[in-house]
C-alpha cells in the first residue's frame, strides 16, 4: 500500500454479486465486466469461486490471463481441494490472490460445519499456510465475524496472521451489525491481535470490510470500518449480492469524494466510470438498479419539484452535492411534471422555439398542470399540443 490512508477497493461483483438470484453472467460478459472494472480502477477483482464449477474456474483463468491492472482473486474454502483449484485458476494473473474463508461464529461452527473451535483454528492456520505456498498474497475471512464471540474472533484472526495472511477480512455476513459495533470490532482487533501493526506503526496486515445490506447499513458500516482503521473495502457494483446485497462500490467511492472533510482517504477509483460500469452490469444481468439508487439511479440527478428546479437553475449546488458528470452521468435531468413550476415550462418551450407572453404562459401553465394531473409522463409533443389553441398569438423563433 502506497499510503496509510489509501483505501483498497476489492470488487466482488463477479463472485458475491453473481451469487445473487438473477445475476448469472456468461463467460464473455464476465470478461467484459472484468475489463470495465479494471478501467474503473478497482485494486482487487474477485473473479469467482474456482471450486464451484468448471465454468467458474475457466472464467477466473480467462480473466487472470487477459485482464491487467487489478489483482485477480479466487475464493476458496479452508479445504485443500478448494485452495489448489483457486491456485490453478489464478496462475496466469499478473498479480494474484487466494481468498480463503472459514466460519467463526458458534452458530455456523455447530449448525453448518459441525466442528469445534479448536478444529476451526487448526483449519484456518493450515489453509492459510497452504495458500501461501501458491501465492504471496493471501486473504483470510472469518465468515459471520460480527456474530462471533469477540475473544474467539481475536483467536482465529491471530492464527491466520501468524500463518501468513496478508489481508484479514471481517465480514458482516448477514448484515447484522451497526456502524458503532463494527468500528469497535476493528479497534479491538488492532489492539489485541499481535502482528497487525508493525514496529514502525504501519500495518503489516490490511484489515478489510465486507458488509451486507440486510438492514440497509452496508455502506454506513463500511465507512465506519474505514474510520476505525480498515484499509480495504469489499463491495459490488449497484450493491448486488446475496439476499439484500453488498455494500455498493459507487456509494462508497462517492462518499469518499464528497465527504473528504470527514473521510480523508485516497483511492484509485475513476469516478467518471461509475455510471458506465453500473449500466454495463444492468445490461448483463436480469435487472437494473432502482430509480432512486444513490449515485447511479435514474432519479439520482433528476428534479421535478418546481422549488428544486428553480434552485437548480440558479445554482446546481442548491440540490446536488456532486455533479452528474463527476460520476459519469451525462447530465442533470429536469423533469416536467405536475410539481414543476412556470420557469422550467417557459425554458423548455423556448428551447422548442416558442416565446410566450406572461399571459400566454399563465394560460399554458394552467392547462399543463391539468394535463400533468392526468398523465404521468409529459413529452415535448404534449407541450406543443398545449400551444395549439394559442397558435396565432404564440411567437415562434
């Protein structure tokens, strides 16, 4: 890491994102998406879960061979066959990472894995050591970390660090934690796990966030983790992912830009590629993002209220905290609807080549509001139709 305040963006759209129902992509789509993520400036690109299928393994290997820039990662359980499959899939990469994980909460250990805490510690250590024989860069994730007994979380992170993990990920696997709890978890690990911080005060091991959105706090939790010392943020485009999704990359990146006063961190994301990347993903999967999705939604830079439109025409800063162009959106959208005021109507009619007197504008505006009450979308032909009764008195230029 070049700076102690540099945030590593770890994109898992092609792994955690693709696990979401309706988000499956074909090989060529995954490759195109990977190239776009590289253009966006992500630092680590988790290309898939090699052991899951031959298709996933082939896609990871293809991305590792053809995409340059990001570090290419494959997920692996703490099993020899998973780690060996991951190693084979990332072998062609210019920069590679094996990302291995093991559940750490008692609920997962007992109900899912049916192993004891000592067995989990042994598996974690052995798996990280094995992964290090294939890659210098190894990440360990303590699955369900935010519902794990804090003392045991310290234990399993400690053995992973001692075994050679270079990144430790603290997943909020089911979107359970709150920002203050999540921040406290990172502060606890910095204080209690030997070897995370070196003698020079710099991090020997990077701590990472990975937040799900089940309670709508994935981005807030991610930012809280960063403020508590995490220097990697795991996220996805449009927030796609298991159940309610993951922390949205575009929201984290925009927050780091807009709130530099509170979040004085640097990163490699090219903000003007956010919207194109969002649009590409929506093209490949079975759904786009919600219109009111922050940063990249269709309404993120759209205004219908007359009061807001008047403010925007006076100074865009009145109602926009970033420019649409800064995140790759072509332009602000001033929407004509039943909440719009005379000023925007007059401006649009002028753009269409019609100049109205004040009396004419009042009359047309009255009929416009009546139409807008009946019709959800108002188009230019609707406006031109409103002028027909005043055609002889309207000046055209």
